[in-house]
C-alpha cells in the first residue's frame, strides 16, 4: 500500500515532495532502502564538505530536517503510515551530521556510514525511545538525527584513539 503512495503523484509539487522524502526515489529500493538512501547521501556530503564546509553540511542537514518534518506531517494527515521505510531523507540528515563531525575523507565517510547505520539499526537508549514514542515528522527525523550525532561522537573517539597509536595513524590519511 505505502509503496504505491510514493509511486503516484497528484501534481509536480507532489512528485517533488515524494522525490525529496525518498531521496530521488532511492527509498523505493526493494532491499535495504535505508542503507541505499545513506549511500546516495554520501557523495553529496563529500562534495559539500570538500568544496564548501563541514559546518554548512551540518546546517543543511538541520534545514532539510525542518522541511522534511513539515512534509511528513502533511502526508501523515492525509493517511500515510508513520515512518514508512520508503522515506530515507532522515538517513541523509543523520549521516550528514555524522560526516560533519567526523570529516569527509574516505576514512571519515566510511566510518560515518558504518557507525550511523549501526546506531540507526540498533537504536540504543534515547534513539530507540524517540523512534517509539515521538510521532509525526519529528519522530521520523529525530531518531536519525540522534543516530548521526552519536555516530559522530563515537567516530571522533575512534579517531582520537587511532591518532594515539602510531602504527594506526596512516589510516587517517585515506
């Protein structure tokens, strides 16, 4: 049922909103839409971080989240189920937060991807509470924003440990 929701369009505006929420329709992937959406988000994170600034990446993640929350709230009022798997804009926002903290080197992107997906799937502590208890667009976006933040924190700790171990420091060059 929900899959058809994202495949039918009232008008061009509806097409754009659904394309936005599904991150260019990557969320319609039959297998692992969250992982696919995260992978689609990474090249954009790299380009923004590399050519503009990591702080811009963070601010864009927050702006995109505010827009997504409103669109999701509107669609849920129209009968869309809460937190459809096809919505992957939350993965973009979460992994962008992680990348903005860890960095946009190849190692930083891989670490952000792995840690973000780990926290997004596992949903420990407050991430899981937000996922279960917060409704509407804020609930859809909130757990991924927290997953991105905690992935970024853990990533910074891992980088700190790697910097202290001389034999591992070369990893940070990638």
